[in-house]
């Protein structure tokens, strides 16, 4: 039985030993990109395009709405043949509006492709900086703190390589200092929250003991 248990946990122990031997770190790409003028310019360009395309789709839908309203108002005056013709025009306009919306905002539509084209040069620069820092610091694994796919419940600042990536990208020391001050403030707030929680817990315990007595 003991041998079986050992064989079951052996792969897990090997995995833990492997991870322990590796040097890892993390960065906050969301913070890094927010400090890059190129990224902000790219975002502004995407917002302008999005606004333009929203207006185009809205214009198509407005056109369709007007045709539908006109048909409802005039329906009683139309012959059957005229009704068929008008409904055919409405159906065509509805199809055009849906096709335009899917072409622009659909999966892998124009907006999706344009985002990739505009963002690619900026993200490539970040990727190069990340790779360089990983090589210089001899890291085996580098996580992204801002990624939705990775939940980082606790992060030791010792393993934070965001500043190095920012330096590699030429982001000013003032901005890096600003980030460090934000982190220090956050750490202080976390400490205060922890102390408050402990204090409440102690008070509850004291009240509970008093009631028992």
C-alpha cells in the first residue's frame, strides 16, 4: 500500500523539483504598454476606426428602419405586387446591414485584422525587450501578471522584472519610480487590511469567550 502511494506521488515530487530548479519571474505588460507612446497612439487609431465603422453600420440600420416605417404607414394603400416589391427591397437592405456588421465587427472581421496590424509593431518591441531581459537574467519562465489566463494570487516583488523590460524599452526612470511608489503603497494597504482583519478576528474571539463564560 505504501509503495503504491509513493508511486502515485513520485511524478508530482519530480515536477516540484523541476520547477524549483528553474528560475522564474513575472512582468506586468499592461502597465508597460500603458507607458509607451506608440501603444497609446495605436489605441487612438483603433478608436477612430471603430467610431467610423460604427457610424457606417448605424447609417445602414437607419436606412433599413426608414424603409420599414414607410412600408407600415403605406401598407394599406399598396397593391399586392407593390407590397412584394417593397418587402423584397427591405429584405435586401436588412441583408446588407447584417453583412456589413459581420464584415467589420464579426469574428476575424476588419476591426480584428486592423487591431492586429496596428498593434503588431508595438507588441513585437515589447516581446524583444522581454526576451532580452529573460536572457540577461537567465530566466526559464516569465509570467505576465496582467494576463487573464494566469491568476497570480500572491507575487513576491523580488521576482518582478517589469522595471527591466521598461528600461529596455527606454521608458523614463520617473515612470519606473512612479510604478515602484504605487507598488509600495499597495503593499502598505495590503498590510493595513491584514492587520484590520486580524483585529476583527481577535475581537470576535474575545466576545465568543465572554459569552461562554
